[in-house]
C-alpha cells in the first residue's frame, strides 16, 4: 500500500476548517486522483477549545506552529495563520529547513519575504506552493507558471480585492457615499480587522507583487508598487464615470516596459463593457496578456471558505502527484531585481477639481496643465454651487510624471479649493 501524504495544518480559521472538511469529505476521490492517500496527522491554532463544527480528536494538537512544522509525522506543512512575520514566517522557515514541503495562503508573507523563502525552499529541495494566496479559488498561479509558460507575458491586470469591489459597486447602485457603504461593508464583516489592508489597496498589492514576479521573472518587490486606495473616490466620480461609459475599479496592473517594471494598484476607470467593467460584488477577475495566447480572462470567487480551501488542496494534490516546480516559475537564484518604473505608459486621466468661483479660474488650470505638457480632451462643469465650482477634465494620453508636475502647480494658481482627484483611464 502507498504511504499516505501527511498534512500538518496551522491555523483553523475559515480556510483551515475548509481544508479539513475537504480532506474528510473527499478522502477516496483525493486518493484516486493522486494515487496516494492524503491524511491530516496534526493541527495547530490559537484555541484548542473553540468549537469549529468539525471533529479534531483524530489529529495530534500542537500549541506551537513551529513544533507542528517540524513533526516527524508531517510531510506537508499547511500554513493558514496569516501575517507577514511572526509565527507564520517562523513556522514556514522551520518546515522548509526540516525538509517539509509547504503550502500557504499567506500573500503578505510572500509579497514581503518571497525571495528568501523561495531560496530556502530550493536549498532544501522542497516546494513552496501558494495558489490560495492570490484571487481565492481562481487558479491564476497555475495558469501563469504552467498553462501560459510558453508565452512572453506582456501585461497582467485585475480586480483582486472583493471588499473594494463591493464598496464601489454598492456606491454606484445605491447612490450612497463612500463613508456610508464602508460602514455597511464593515458591519457585514467584509473588511479585515485593519480595514486599511482592503480599502488602502495593500491586500490587493500583495497579490499583484506575487503575480508580477511570476509573469516577468523578477524578484518580488512589494515596495516597488505605486499604491493608492479607494478612500477618495466619491459617488459623484462613479456617476460621472458611468456617464462617460466607464466603471471605477481598484485595479492592479503590472507590465515590463523599456524603463523597467511598472506595478500599480490604484482606482482606475475601465470601459463599462469590458470584463473588468462588468464585475460586480466580491468577485475577482484577472486578465493576462501574452504574445502567443492574446488575452486570457480568469474570473471567480476571490475569498471564502470553499474557494480558498479548494486552492489550498490544489497545491496539496500537486505535491502528492509529484509536481515539483520552482516557487515563482524559475529558480529563485535566477530571478532578477527589476528596475522600478512608475507610470511608464502614457494614459488618459480623469481629473476632478473644485475651483474657486471667479473669472479666469478654468484658464489658469488649463495653463498649468499645458505648461506641464498635459492636453485636455474634454472638460465639464456640473452641480455648480457657490463658492466653488466642481469641474471634470479628461486629458489626452500623458505620463503620470507630467500629470504630477501639473498637479503640483495647481495650488499656485490660487483657484483650486481642494486637492484634485486623478484617476487613470485603463485601456483593455
């Protein structure tokens, strides 16, 4: 009889509980698909007494995840604790050093420490898998590393945080303000304990850093991401974008350019009829573009017990089948430290300004933009109530550097009453 593949699971929250359920429910199916029984031998969590709705008496208990990671009866350490440092990182390092394969859903840890962890895995001839770390149940990691390996990837973009997408789509549907929908989402439990991880774009940026490394063969560089959250998006922005045929999404984009690797996570306008524009609620969508395949769109649930546990088990099954791939698609020692290029690609921009209601205000704004090399495509004034006049401007394609130069000059005109909002218009 083939010896079983023995799992040690650290973290029995929503995802960990879901993994236990899959292993128990699909025991025979998993064995048939891998040729090897898969069983759980030991678990670890903060509280042993908490009722999780699943029997745990069959498994050994460890209070310390590091002790779990180094047990002799654990072949694969499954890290579902979370957090970029602390017990999660310590336990993963211990597991790899002890000759265990590792499966994790920890995007923050990989985005910050992915390079040294990948090198540690390879030094110890172990695999470090993390399908569940990006876009929940969508198999985007496998798509990039395996299915699209014959392509030169030209661009990866996507909506990677369901909570932000929920807030933006609810604002559009209800006409309520950001603050009102934020409170609603928080009350429904849709936001992290630290909401800034969601609305500030940090959670989604962790995911983008991982995808960028795989797509372009570079070392993970979270710090190289130009990051902006959705806090300044107003319901008026959403309504005005809709009038122009766009939707506003928190969009991650990564692309290798002549100036270096561009990575950005920010609110953008996308065509309402595009796959990203049609996205509603908490669903995630990833768009991958390659020289041979063209455009591939992957869409599905980005979080939740079932989808994320399913992704964890996909990695476990790969290990059981003997699929042993480099962490980021090629040996970690061959990954390059890419030059950072912020906003290398020209794009049109949407600007919302609050101007002082006095003669010549628009002319001064147009001059400041023109002096920076930014030309105006369209301009609209709406909802005029003294003493300020709301003005919308859509620029022709320009670089973000040129736009930033113009924005920095606007206060010197003495006609701008508040900080402008500038959103990129992304072509799909």
